[in-house]
């Protein structure tokens, strides 16, 4: 910092006045030898002066008024000279902004009797023009661009450069480079005045990998179990050879067993001993061996938590160290004081009047002699709200309205290795729901959400009802499932509670659009729209079209598909989920018309522009659904009446039927129970669906019938079709990730199907059969009512019945019975509602049979594999 005043005669005075915090600088180029101004700092008696004007020079980017304000020198300010600190404080204020490399204050003029004119001269620091990184890969350079906090145009300060260096070191530390060296080269810009370029010269050094993790003092817990807790601090991959001595076969097996047991004792969970010519044992350890300080600290906490869960509540890490070994990799050593292992003693209750101590003790489920684990005790008391509704004391009380309930466990005695507890319960009054508020529904009508809620004003508070309401809102699929908020606001003064729901709208509509032109085929394409939150009653209101009337929770779907003259399909459906608006009774209406033509002439085998061979399916259905109260309200019963009309012209699906009309009139009854917590990526709950599709027994109605032709036999189709589907979703491990929304989920599923006949003199209907294999995409057999059952890893396979020719063209070669079993292990990569993505590993087993005589539930085609699934709502 520099302070300069006109008058050369005052050099000594200024040097003494601003010693330490401000250096003296004198500009002699414009010295005015006015006697009174010369003596202003040598006068023996300090005088008070008034600032008459303030000017700023050298400023290019900042507003002069702003700098005057920061300096806090204003017209009319008074200061004592000598001895005043007005100028010293001004320089300190400006320098603290870190925007200037030099600051000087001049007194340019003195007016009698005591007015002074002040000039503030600043030299601005250079601004950042551009920055670059050297010594690293292009991809790493691009990643660092947004992590350093550097922005072109900002003033370059030492703090800015230090933050950038720390960000670079952190970036590489997470990748295992612990000894990163960063040097900064700052050069003036050749294009912009008062601007500099920064070049960060980075030397990553060698990657530091963890060689070994050693534990000392772990007398009761094995090293392997402790290493398992250190998810972020793992040893590097291993390859080890254990020879088995050359002995007879039985001796080899005994030696292998012994070796395997020795390795298990060493801490390797599943060692493998290979008996070959050399008889080696290969051991692999796979892990991310990079060292990360933050993860290392987390892992140390996990070790202590693990000890606590095993009853060692006094366990602590008394010493830990990291050092480089001879291979320049990192060794980690931890010394542990396990302490004593504790057990639960007697647990007593105080303050409970609603439930007996025996009931509460049964829910807590902890008996004297159980290993001490405070986390388990807190969980049984319900210290945390569990979304799965698992039993705990808090849930017991809160489901009966006791919102103000609390339970606290206190240690009453510690003797030897046993700890007694007393659980103090404060029941409080039962809370009644007063108001229910909903916010964030910018598109969806409030009543659409409110009718799904289980929390009704005037009823007692229930935690289970909150969890169920959250599930019902998520099941609408109109809102971001991760942003659904439920906040109870209790009022102890009157024993009531307000419940505030917050939602965030998301797009749940779908658009399908494609188009093309094929030579000889013509226009091909698909246009389909699905509106999942439609409003039929506002369809005549012009102002409601944005782009379509919406918000009433109805579903409208229209789809047109064309493949020139070869294929054309038009279908539409409408669903009202709350018919009448008072009860969960649904109404669904659908119509469709599809034509599939054979562009290859069956007689000549040549392509024809106007096909004369085709199959056409037209029909519709109307169905109603009702939510049941028994066995519970997860059950739904639906019933629908369906009619289909099949028209065949010179099109052979069956060996003896290529021209004619078939009619399919039937009733479908379905019983479903769904308790999944969300529709797109369920993490808990189950789905069960049992359905029966029946037609009248036309052949048995009226006088005995004989059929001379296939057209007569298939004029009215008859069958009874049974389906069952069961799906279970089981969460594995604990939720993790930044938002605690990532977790492994196991999906288990089973599917069964059977189609039968009424008249034993007729074959089973060739319509409505099962096609098993391939990806499960719709094809021409779906036009005949076929259920397309996917089986990953296999093409469409057909019956193995020897009575059916596998080369025979026709639907009779497809199955009347099928079984399918699926196990999937899923992991979410993105739970964003606009793009839900999860990876999966699967095991599937399935098969189909032509007759009940062929049925063998143990003869299944099996497949395993890996995959990813993408849900993009707009598509």
C-alpha cells in the first residue's frame, strides 16, 4: 500500500505517521510550494480539516461512486491532521477488496480556512483473459474446466489461484494421485489491456494405490470382516498361487480341503482350489485400490459402527497411519482397542398406559443376553420413520393417533458386561387431522390428488396412512416421485395436526412419431399420443387447450400406424379412473381396427403392389373396475366385455382356414393386488394378477352341431383362458447415494397361462394361444389374440409335440400352456423422472406345451444375462 501527499517537506512526518500498515510514497512531479500546505503535518497543534471534494483516478471497470463508498471518504467528513486515521482506513478498506495492486491518496488542494481536496488513485489488478492446463490429457482438462471456479473476465487474485490449485489437487486425489504438483504461469494477454492468461502446469506423479490394510488389536473380529466395512479403502487386486502336493487323488482332495480351510481361516470367504497337473490355487481380490482421504475417514467410522453393532460399544481406533512401502504403494495400519463386549440386560417400561408392558416388550423384541446394539434399540423404538411400515413402538402408537408420542431409552445399570435399560414413554393426546394442504400441483386439479389421500380431516392421525398416501400419489405417475413431500404440523394446544403435501409436476404424456417412404410400399409411419392426465369435461373450453385440456386424471390414447399397403392399424382408448367422482370405480372404453396384408402373392411368390391376401381384426371392449376393501384395499376387481371380428382373405394362418370370418365374444374377469411403492422403479411391494377370459360354449348350446368346413367351425370361437402373474420386489442393503435413493432391488416373478376347451370333440381354439420367446414385441400373431411372452436369449420357439409338424405353417403349432420364471437384480443409475435408467442382471426359465399330457414344469429353457433398461416418458 502506498500513501502519497503533496509537499516534499513533510517526508519525515508522513513516515512516522503511517508506520507499519501504510508505506509513504511522495509524488514530487506536481509539488506545489504553498507554505501553509507545506506545514500542514508539522504544525504542533493538530487541526481539524473538512473534506471538500473526493475524486478517483486510474479506475477503468468500477464505478467511481462505488469506490468512494468503499473507501468511506465523503464530502463533509472531518479529520485531524496530524493524527487522524481517515486516509489510513480508506486505504485499508480498498485494499481489502483484493481488486487493486496499488492505492495512493493525494491532497491536491487546501482552501482556507480548513477545506481539503482529496484524490484517490488506484491501479487495478489484471483480469483473467483465458486459462489452460498442461501436462494432462485432453479429457481431464475438459473435466477441470468447471471444477476450478475460474471464469474469464474476473479479477485475478491470489485467493482465486489458490482455490483453483486446491480444486485440481482434490480432483486428482479422488483418482488416486496424492502427490500432485501444480505450478502457475501468469503472462500478460497480447490482445486485451490489463488482462492476464493463466497456465496451470500439472505434474500428477504416480498413482498411489493401497497395497495392504493391516489391523492390530482385533482379537474378536477377523481382519476380513473389518476390511469388508471399508468400502472406499480396498487393497489392490491380488494373484496368489498355492501349490497342492503331488499325492493320490484322495490325498489331493484332502489336501485341497485343508488348503481351502486354511484360506478361510485367513479371511478369504470363498477360496477355490483347482486340482490340475500343477494343482494351483488362484486367489483374486478385486477392488478400487485408490486412496482417498475422505473415504478413508468414512471407513474408519464404519469400522467403529460395525464394532458397536457387535456389542463393542467402547471400541475405538487408537492409532492409524499410512506409509509408502518398498513398491511405492501405500500401506494402511489401524490399531484398535475393542474394549469389552456388552449384552442387553432387563428392559423395563415407564409411562405406558395404552398398551401393556408385555405387548411393548414383544415389539421391541430384545431379550436379556442379546448382544448390545444401540442402533437396533433405537430402530425398535421408531426413532426414524421407515417407509416400509415395519413394526416399532412409534408405529404402534402413531397409527392410533398418538402423534405427540415419544420414547426414550435410558441406561439404568451397567454391571460387568450387562446393561439394563428403562424406556420412558410419553403418550400424549391423540391427534386429529385438522387441515390438509396441497401445493405444487400447477397442472393437476387438487381434487385428483385429494381423492387419493388416506389422511382425511376429522380422522385420527395415522403414520401408515401417510405412507399409503405417498404411495398413491406416486402411483398416479403425474409427479416426480422423489420430490413428494409430506410434513405434519402438529398443534399441541388443541391436539390437532395439519398435513402439508408438496408435489412437483412432471410430464407423463407420451408421443410416438415416425415417418418414411418405401419404394413399392408407399408411406410408412406411426403417430401416437397418450395423455395420462386428460380432462374430458374441459374439451369444449378453448382456454383449457394448452396444448390439450388436462388435470382431471383421465387417460386418452390414440395411435395410427401404417406400413404402406402391407399394414395399417388404428386404435384408441379412454379411461376414467373415478367414475362418478366419489369412489375408485374405473371405466375403460377401447376400439381398434387392424389390417395385415401379405405383399407376397401366395401362388406366384412375387411381390404385388396391391395385396389381395390379408387378415383384418376389428373390435372393442368396455370394462369397469372396483377397488375392494377385503381382504385389503390393495385389491382391485375388473370386468370387461370384449368383441373381436377376424376377417381372412386368402390368408392362411391355419392349415384348413384361409377365407372367412370369425367372431370372438367374451368376458374377462381379473383380480389384481398391487402394493408396489412406485410404478417406474419399484423398490418394495408386490403385484399379483389372476384373470379368466371366457366365451360362451357355442358348440354345446342348442342342438348338436356338426361342422362341414373350417369357416363354420371358427365362425364363433370358444375357449376359456386362465392367466396368473406374480411379481415381488425386495430391497437389498441400505439406500445410499447423495439423495439416499440408490439401492439394489431383487425382482422375482412367475407367470402361468392355460387355454382350454369346452367340447372334447373339437380341438383347442387356434386363437388366443401363447407365443413364447424373443423380445416380446407385438407381431402378426397378436392379431389373433395371442399372448406374446418374452424370453430373453431365445427366438420364438414352438411346440415339441411329435404330432405337430414343426415345419407346418399355422397357429396350431403354438402353445396352450406356458410357465415362466424370472429373477432380476436391479440397480438404478438415474432416478430422474425424465430419464429413469437402471442396470440389471437376469435369470429366466420358461417353456410352452401343446397339451396337458406334454406338460412338464421342470423342463425349462434357461438363460442368464446383463442389460440396461431406459424409461423416457416423452417416448
